C-alpha cells in the first residue's frame, strides 16, 4: 500500500518533523542541560583534587548553591533566547542533509513517490552555552589530576557533592547507639 504525499508518514513530512525536532534539541534542550552537566563535572574535579577537604561545611554548601544558581540563570537565559526554527530553516537543513536544493524539497510535496530522506545528526552548539570554555578547563584538570594523583577513590570524588556527609554519618552513628 502506497502512502499519500499528504500523510504524516510520507518521507518528506517525516523528514521535516525529525529535522525540526533535531533543531529544537540543538537550540533548546542541549544548551539548557549543559550548564548542569558542566557544574557536575567541575564539582567532581574539585572533589578529585580534594579542594573541598579544607573548606568549612558552610563554604562548601555556599559554593554548591552559587553554582546551582548560576546554572539556573544560564538555563533560564537559554529558554528566554529560544527561537523556534522557521519552515525555511528546517527545509534548508533537510535539503543540506540530503544533498538537495531546497526548491527540490518544495517540489517533492506534490510527488506521489517521494524518495526516502535522511535526517542529519544534531550539532552540539555548546560554545554558546560555555563562552569561557570551562569544559576544557574541567577536562584538563581531570586529566592532570589522574596523571598526578593516580586513581582516586569514588568517595573522594563524591565528597564534592556531599558537604554534610560527615555530619550525616556522625549523626547516624549517634542515633544507632
């Protein structure tokens, strides 16, 4: 059974839909999530280096809270700056992914037998979300930490995420007695 060219399952309509979804991922979801991933990486590296060991618990909590607030601000900025891709942008992107001219895709709307179209991979536009290139700083610090200190325990890395860990453990030990 042959699909109608007006069906949502027609190759052109599927291609346009998935290209639009890919572009929304690139413009909204990836830049929205990236600051939180970067914060987690930076905290893990700081834990690997033992930077939170000599810090008072209140300062450790303050560093985590300030980092989280900065991530939320960056995420809100991403949402406010988001612009839905236009039909022309979607059509041009799908045409480039298939080595066609955009006019050819417009003409395909009227064809009964549409060739299958491929949707290109998402492009990671992380540079806009990380203008100071902190991802490279965190990666270099993690590699240097591994080279200088060797493998460290998971507990040491996790200590960056748990400022109250010692307090919770001592409280649990007192409660069990």
